[in-house]
C-alpha cells in the first residue's frame, strides 16, 4: 500500500504544482502589467521597475492562498481521469485498493494541502500584504492613506466613550491627523482632541504630539467650549493596539485568523456591528478545509469509464465545479451578512453542500460498479 500511496501522491503533487505555477505565471503577468503604470509615475517618480517586480512578487503568496483549492481540484481531476483512461486505477483496484482506501489516501493528501493553505492565509499572505503596502507607501510620500475619511475606531472606557479617527499611517507605523472625540455615557460631547501625529507606546496607550484639546460643558444646552489647551505631547490611555489600527489597511479576507478574532472581540466589546468580520473569520477557518472538499470531488472521476473520452473535457468540468464553489462561497457570505445568518453556518454551508454532492457521486459510482 505504501507503493500505491507514493504513486498517487507523486502524480497529484506534480499535477497540482504544475497547475499552480501556470496560474501564478498568468497572475504575475497581469499584476506586473497593471503596476507598470506606476513606474516613474507622476506621484511616485522614484518607483522603478525593480520595485514593481518586488511588489508583484509579494502578491504571489496571496494568489497561492486564493488559488490553491481550485488548483488542487484541477490537478486531482487530471490525475484521476488520466489513471482511469489508461486503466491504471483499475489495476490499483484489482491490486487490493478498495474505495475506502482510495478515499483515505486522498483525504490525507487533502489535509496536507489544507495545512499549506492555512499557513499561507494566516501567516505569509497577511505579512506580504502589509509589506507590499508599506513598499508602495515609501514611494508615495511615505504615507498610507486609509480610505477617503480615514480609519474610524470606537472604545468604551469606565466613564467615557471614545470615537477615534486616524487619517494616515506612514511606513514606520506613525499615525497622523488623529481626532479623538470623548462622549459621556448619555452621548454628550465632553472633549475633542486633535493631534498632528502619534504612535502607540510599547507599554500601552497612545503618545500624541502637537495636540489641540477642547473641553465642553456637558450641562450646557449646546456644546460650548470651556477650556482649550495646546500641548506638545499627551499620553492618552487606550487599549486600541497597532494591529487594530492597521486592520483598516487590510481587507478582512486578507487578515489572519487571530487578527480577525481579536478585532471581532474589540467590536463586540464596544457595541459595534461585527457580522461581516465574524463571517470572514469563519470563512478563514473553513477555507483550508475546502481542499478536502476538492479532493473528494475529484475522486469520482477515477471510477468513470473514459477510455475513448477526452481528459480536457473532464478537467473543464472540474474547473466549472471549482468556480461554482467559490462563487457560491462568496454569495453565501454576502447573503449571510444581509440576512443576518449565523456566521459559521453562512461560511460552512457551501463546503457542506459540495461535500455531500461529491460523496453522493462517489457512493453512486462505487455501488453502480
């Protein structure tokens, strides 16, 4: 059985690697062509071709994470179809490999791909995303712009509530154009703090520089300024970390699982809507397991009689299955957010449906034969 397992694993790993490299080459070309317009451009005259190549190279792990399940499906379908066409799989079956063993062998291989997908999506891809944005920022005035209106955060403390806006972040992590609005528990504005720059202290809290602070009278009919201070620096006690601020720089699907988990907890503790981030968290949890769904979906192709069939036809069918899976996965995420579905169910339902479909097809083919 070790010989059979090595044969199947070698074939599948080779095919998946070849398909992945082909897709990566295509995406690398498209990303480079798109980024060439920024080389020596108006807003980044020092951004050269070698910088563009480095930036596009940093996108490769992100594409690996996004493509791995579908390349696993294409590679497995190609191997299973080729082995069925050449009767190799029939020989393996007559050598003692039953349906359960075939399923177990591919499931173990799927776990390997799932582990690779998890490492790519939770560690390597988020790091590459941040480094790519910081690389771009060095040639665009050293500033990372956080959307049109900056990044908004909210924090509850013992006696007050705070709404915080950060305009930009530079490549060293220093924040600029900071606005902090302090509210009483009943929603009255207590103070407004404007700081030109600031950073998060190693032991917690924010160190603000070039500060203008205005305090208001909560008892007045209208918000009337009582005191106005100009200070060179100010320490604002806060539990908002650098990671929470940089969340605004990264799309939820590009964040790591733990980053999403801590950010969801922060939103919940401050009475903010966290539905979209909860769905993305569970999608990140279940996404590596889609590799298992893909290998199970490919196994029924080994039990088809296709001596006169064209393998390209079955590979094309596999591509359609893979694309439909990812479309359904994204669609359920948006529908779950709109309809307020249970987050884990919205993330797991596409995988459950396709797992049942593939196992049903596998069982039908085995029973039929």
